[in-house]
């Protein structure tokens, strides 16, 4: 319900004054969090909600199920470089279990095409091979909605258990699912060599070129090489290529790349690989960007204040704009997170400037093309509130036990709350952070809603001052906020006080002037 409010002319005058005050340094403070919204949820948490029902026609029919529902979204989540698409493989109650996972492509709160994009055990390539998500091989997607993935056949041809020799790299070209690569295919960039299998980490550029990892016969045994341009380019040749910039001028060659350790930018111009080099285990772990070592075990993290050398790197990724992130630990136990080589967070340090709440563990970090990032982790806060999401190291955008907006209308209908946050997430260029989390029925509950510990897919506007979700904070956000404020839009209750009043304008502008 709206309180009495000033006229539009008065508000415009107020905004003009506010703009002047900005130059005096008067504004401060931090914007309040937007409500966490449900994108898609699981049947046990919301058994009658539209968001838990599998939309549209289901490939192959619904099986022996009268009420097809999602049951888990705890799988890797990817985004397109700039077009705000996201893609995830979800588990359902469809039968049989060999056909219970489906591929969902979305944009914002909407499902592209109004139906799932594919179903394992049902959707097939032009060669008749059935898709299989059992290894959690989630496709990566480009701006036009084309996606590529590596997967293992559910069953070996002729029967038996499938192995690395029964793997494929496929691409959805907008019309059909096409097999790009399979074991024993010749490698265009390595004359006389053939793919041995172990295809993983497939990604697709906006031009439709695919990067991936694979073993090579007869050279590499079980170790992965990194390829780009659908095999026409070798990025990292095991036992042959030596990354530049090694400690002490070393020239050790690649010995392995982690499964899924290859990521690339949206154009394919830049790439990152996480793996090992040489035989000396005290210095063999490396993060390599565009062929050069950026982090190496046994060396002090470059540009940091640390004196203890790196002992391990647990994860490293490159985003579509070429920004890269890594998480690792030093020999003295210090655990850190870096963006483009610069430390952005550390275990034991405050999660935001001046906070008494400190990081205890990191789950993940993801960024968007605007240079914004979100850290997901666990803190020293009370057990019911210690899972948090932090934007740019300056503000908490959501945490465990926050209420969840099931209908995306600000009403918090459905009585659902954030439970345990998972490490499957993306920060899209629409300004929203999409993440998988378990849900619960009360803020004090310690078990999942409906007796389920499976995860739903949620989102939260990372920067509330980016009111229109354009990915940038600018004057248009002020106009859009005021339009919503005069219309009584529930989102205009910026401080979540339960009423839309002039205080919301002050709080919105405070956030706007601080950039978030």
C-alpha cells in the first residue's frame, strides 16, 4: 500500500538536488538486496507451482508419470557470452531413469521455446546416438542459442558398458544435433593422429567453433590435450608444448590438463587451462592463460603480498570476455581467490569492508562482461545464515535463510527460503546472478522443503541500483525506478520495508551513487 507522496515535479527537483549532492560526497551507504526469485524449482519444494512443472511437450512423451516435475537442478550452469541465455541439465521424475534428465535453455525467467530443449535417452544425433547427461556434461551455449557438449553413450554399441572409446562431441546447430567428433576420427591439426576419446569440456564460440579436451592415439594415453576450432588448432599438446613464463625459466612440457580444465572466451581468442607440467611435483601445478603460466605451484602468487609459495590450485575458469578467476592455497595454509591475477578475497578476511564476518570456505566465483563478479562461500556467521553471495567484495546480495519470491512479484508467496547454496552458478549480463540452492519452508529450518535436499534454480539482481537489469548503472535506472515508484510497483519498495514511500527514493539513490 502506498503512502502519500510528493508530486512528480517535486521528485524531479529532488533528483536534481541529489545529483548536485553527489558532487559534494554527501551520499553513502549500500543498496539493499533485491528479493531472491525462483526461476525453476523442484516438485517437493513447490508441488503445485508452475515453476516446478516441466514446460511444453516433452521429447519422447512423459513416460509413466502423470504429473511431470523437476526434481533437481544441482548441475553445472553456463551462460551465453552476451545474449543473456543460460543453460542447465535438470533431473526430473520422468521414467525410466535413463531418460530422466532434460536440457533447459532460458533467458531471464522464461524458458526459450516454452519447452525443454532435449531429453537424455530420447534426443538423438543424426547418427542415431542418444544424448546422455549421466556424467553431468552440461552443454555450453553461444549468443544465437547454439550449444555444444561432450558426452559418453549410455551403452556401448552392441551392448556392454560404455568407455572413453564411446564418447562424442556434438553441436546443436539450431536445427539438428550433429556429431562433430568421435574416437578414431583423424585430427586435422595433427597429421597421422586420431582421437582416443575422453572428450570433455566442450565449449562453443559465437562463430560456432568448438573447443574441447581429448586423448590422442597413439601419443598421450589417458592424458587430455586441449583443442580449439573444432580440432583445427592444438592449444596444449601433452609432452610437446611447454607453457611460457615458467618459474626460473623452466621449459617443462604439459603432462595433463584437468578434466573440464579448459575454458575459453566467447570469441575463442583467449583460453585458460588448469593442469600439470613436468615431472617435479613440487612445481608442476599451473594455471595457463593464452599459453603463458600465470600461477605455478612452488612460486609466490605474483603481485600479491604473500610470501609463502602456492601449494595447490583447486579451480580456474575463464569467462566469455576473457576475465579469469582461480582459487588456491599457499604452503602456509592461506587460501585465496584471484581475478586476472589480483587477489579479490581470502579465507579469514572480512567478506565486505569493515565487516566482522569473515570467509571460511569458497564455493565458487563467477563474473560477467561488465567486470562484475560474485563470490559464493561460507562464513563464520551463525549456522542458519553462513552461506552467502557477495558482489565485488563490497555487499552481500543474498544469504542462507533469506525469503524467496516464488512468483517473481515481490509477495514471497509460497513460504520458501534459501537453504544450502551449491556451486553451480553464473553471473549473466542482464545483471542477474543465477544459482542452484536447496530451499526450505521456514527461515529456521535445517532440512529441505518437502523433505528434499535437491536444489532449485534461483536468481537475484546482483546490483539493485541497476534497476532495469541492463548490466550498467546509469541515469536511465533512476527514471525507471521513479516510473515504478509512481506506479506503486512492488519493486519500488527498495528497502523492503513493506511500504513504498519517499525513503525508498533516498535508499535507491544512495545505492545508485555508490555504483550498486
